[in-house]
């Protein structure tokens, strides 16, 4: 038995012993996801405010760091980037609704671009087995981006919160299924 096999066995045994904790974590994430689905606007605004705070904190830390490196050739750029972080964070906190609308438009365009790129990539590997899964993912991203953009700017109020809530649900269910599988081994 190799070290990798031993590690696999040890990890499986550890997961088996702690399957109840994984199940509890999964249930908690599912509950948070369901709560999030009921308050997507609030979750969107809270997320934007948190991002704004994080940008300000990061910017302040970078300002301090830039003055510690005054002799550095790129000092002014380091400082300007830090100030941009602070400005962007401040604007997000000042007007989280506008920030969520702008971020949502960026997400929509990103999904559209990624969807097109995935479709092109899928067609470029048509001779490969399973290429259609890449095409399906591209089409899904493209449709999702278009749907968000068609509803824009109103989608800016709920898209970010909806994505977070859905991610929590998916994460929760994956932990639940993992816990149930680990209980059986």
C-alpha cells in the first residue's frame, strides 16, 4: 500500500467518524441558503457593503505599505492603486444600490463572454469525447448572462444575493450527500 493509499484510507476513516458534523454543516448551509432566497435584496446589499469595507481596509493597508517603500520606483503607482481601492470601497458604501447594479452588469457581460468562449472552445474540440458538455456549459452561461442583462438594471437588486443563496444551497446539499456516503463506509 502506498502513502497515497494510506492517506486515502485515513481521510475516509476520519470522514466516517465525523459524518454527523458534515451532515450538520450541510443542513446549516441549506437553511442559510433558504433564508437567503427569502431575502435576496438584503443579501445583495449586505454583500456589496462588505465588499466596500474590504476594499477600504485593503486600500488603507496598501497606503501604509506604500509609505514604507518610499524609495521604491513604483511608489506612486502603489499609492494610487491604494487610493483607488479606498475610493471604490467608499463609493460602494455610499451607494450600495448603484454598486450592485454596476456589479450585476459586469457579471452579466462576464457570463456572456465566458459563454461565447466556451462554445467556441467546444466546437474547436468536437472530435473529443464529451465536447458537448463544454458546449452545454457555454450555452447555459450565455443564456444566464442574457437573462440577467434583459432584466437589468432591476436584476442588480437581486442577482448577487440569489447567486450567494444558490451557492449556499449547493454547498449544503453536497455536504449532506458526502456525510450520508461517509456514514455508510
